[in-house]
C-alpha cells in the first residue's frame, strides 16, 4: 500500500499560480505528524484559503488573511441558509478558527525553514503590550456538548438491528471511545478476561487501556458467533456484514449510516457518535467518578478538556450549591452596622 500524500494540484477551473509547491512540501511534513483525517482536513482548509486569496504563498499578507476571515463570514447560498444552533448565516466561528489554525501552521513551518519572512496570521488584535493578549481574531463561543437522556439511550439501543451495531454503540456509550477508535479496534486490542480494550490509535497519538462494561462484551460475543463473516480480509473487529464489501473494515460513513438509521427508527433528532461519548462521561461523573479518572478514560491530554463534564452532570453543580448554602444558612446573621431606628420611628410615635 502506497503512502498517502495529499497534493494541492490546481483543478481546471482554478486560477493558475495559486497552488504552490511550498504548500505540498508542508503537507508532506505534516503527514508524518498527524492522523490521516487531520491531514485531509488541513488539505481542504488550505485549498479553500488559497482559492479565496488567489496568491502564491510568498505573496500572502496579513491583509489577505483578514480579507479571508471576512469572506468566510459572508452568508452562504444567498443568505437563505442559517445554522440551526444559533440562527446565524455564514460559516461557524469554530470552522473559521480551524482554517486559520491550519494557515498559521503552514506559515510557522515556512518561517522555520526560512522560506518566508514572518508569520502572516496575527495571534490577536488590539494589544499594545507584548505581554498582554489582545482581542482574538475569532471568538468562538464555548457551548456545552449535547448528551442523551436515559430515555433516549433506551430508544436508540432498542432500535439497533445487529449485535455488531450494539457492540459498537456500547463501546461509545459505556467506554467513551471515539468513532475512529471504535473502527480501528483489532482483535489483539480486546482483553475480554479483564473487561478492557486497548486503544492503540487514539487522538494525537495517545494510547490508553480502558475498562468497558460487560454490555459490550456480551454484544461482541454474539456478533462474533453469528454475524461476522469468517472470510474477513483482516483483523479489524468491526466489518461490513453484507454487499460487495462484505468482510472489509467498516468505514466512518458506514457507522454514521448505522446511527442515522437507528435514530430514525427511534424517533430521535440527535444521537451522534460524539454525543454517545459525551453521554458516557457525563453519567460517569454523575455516578461519582473522579475527574482525573474520567480524563484517563477519555484520553484527554489536558484536565481542562475534561472539566466540561462537571457542568454536564445534573447532580454535581446542584449538590455543590446545596452544600454551600447549608453552610451559609448555618452562619449567624451579621450586624449590618447601621444605627438602630429612632424610637419615634420604631414605635410610630413622635418624640416630645
């Protein structure tokens, strides 16, 4: 199998001189550092950027970057399409922020190579002091992830048609695995005796060994005994069950299709792979699992990423508030420091 190396070759309808060999050089460098999906996303982001800017790399300026930001905020399809989450038109702030991060990484590489003079993507605007952070170029709101209620979980799992699908959902719902980690699972990674699975290709290259509920292993055993083709092409656990690709590893699109069908049959408006993962950690936190343990289970590099589950947990914040208020209610009422009311006011009579 040949190594995957994306290339930004110009299409027939694209302006000449935009696709620079320096961009391809950067992508070859990035290919050894990031996962394939990240590399594909970077390739797409750079293609969008240079299509809008219309200049070779060495001619790009900060003004071009700011103009690119403005172009990304223009309403799409004549302003008739808006985002469901916030009702705004144009691309989301998170998408624009990601594209700028890709462009910034490109110029960091070129500056280190001495191929361009400086970084053209400013870190912020309006800072008059080098130690002070100014206004960020893109202010992306931080919203709480969406999770499934217990009733929605029951409806979703009841709508799954195969033991393979039940096993995959159990890995996300009871183990907190990401979609790519579920699809990348191999037989050597399953430790049934210890009720654990080894995540060999986690996000950012992190590996971890995580416990998973017996629900997963029960569904897995049923899948292996009655559904998985015996002539599968490799040792991936989850494979296609029928059709021309029977026995081949299941793809991300295939897993998304499984969930879409289950959502439709269950009458749910939401239930993505990542929402299942968020639901797992939210319930673990509600059950009292320590935040550091959830961090290890989730494979988060920083504890700050895990703190979101404190706010998703319905019982944690309410419990902490009740405990604090109990302490405050037990404290004596402090003197306000005001002079006592005059007798004439206190008893309602005028003094002589």
